[in-house]
């Protein structure tokens, strides 16, 4: 079955710096790759997603890239702000949605 | 007000007892999922259902059971066979086709005492 690995598990950056979170997946049939943000005590919420026919997608300060050959996808956050502090999860989907283990991002003012 | 609702928010169970977690959605979504969240382990899939009266095991189904008798409801039973049931449980749903946004409930924190 699908396996999703996510790195790093924790990431600390200074406000205004960029943050990058990387994921790899095992099932080449995966064709949908969402990213979720979970703030403390809250439910995960979708922040951006990408489908396998697209290599890159951007939404304001957030971008996601996908390398199907290498089975890698990454989340890029630019100009980080303290409110970006949260746990971020990547996921890959075939017939079911499998999540990575999460990255705790801390943005220091 | 559309959404996905889990109840209760907190649940305490005595060791050896079965307990059922509720998940209801009024989004008209076909697919529903149950995940378990433990610190440092992300969201692990317990069961999922793509259509009424059908469901499949996820990666950690042992000790759990589900039913999908109605489109809106996907209850999860944590049985006494689950060796370490204390965790945060999240239910999610998505529209027809797995490759669409999954919406999560607010979660149920289960504690075995």
C-alpha cells in the first residue's frame, strides 16, 4: 500500500524567512497530493493541493511542487509569519488518502 | 449550517468496554474516513468508505469496527480488542472521488481509564 514519508518533523524559522517541507510517496498510482494545516486544538484544514498532471501550484505565499518521476512533493512557504506556526501534513491519494507524519513549524518573531 | 460533526468531544472509557464514536456529515459526501492521531505519528487511516453499505480497512483496523448504513453517518466502534485505544480520533469526508478535498470533524479525544 501507499506510504508517505515527511521531513523534517520539526522546523523553526525566523519571521520573514522561507520554510520548506518535503514528502515522498511510494505508490506511483497516487494522483492527488493535498497539504493540511492543523493549529493547536483544531481540525486539519486544506491549504493547497496539487494533482499529478501539474508540476507546480502557487497560492499567495504558499507553493507546492511535484516531481512524479522521483515521487517527491514539497510545500514552500515564503515570508513566514507567526500565524503560520502549526503542524503541517502532506498526503497522497489513490483510492484512499494517506498522510505523512507531520511537521511542526514554529515561526519566531 | 453544513459540515461534519463528531461527538462527543471527550470520551472516557473503562478498560474492557466497547465505545462508539459518532460522525455525521450533511455535505452530501460519498466518501468518509476515520483516522487516529497520536503525537509524532501523523494521521493513520483506520477505515474508509466510498459508498453506503461498503467500507474497507485502513492501515490500523485491528480492534476497530465501522458501519455505513446511511450516507450521512459513519460511526466507529473501538472494541476491547484494541490494545492502546487512548488517542485523538478524526473523522473526515470528501465528495465523490477520492481526489477531492477532505473535510475534517473537530475530533474526539478518547481516554481509557
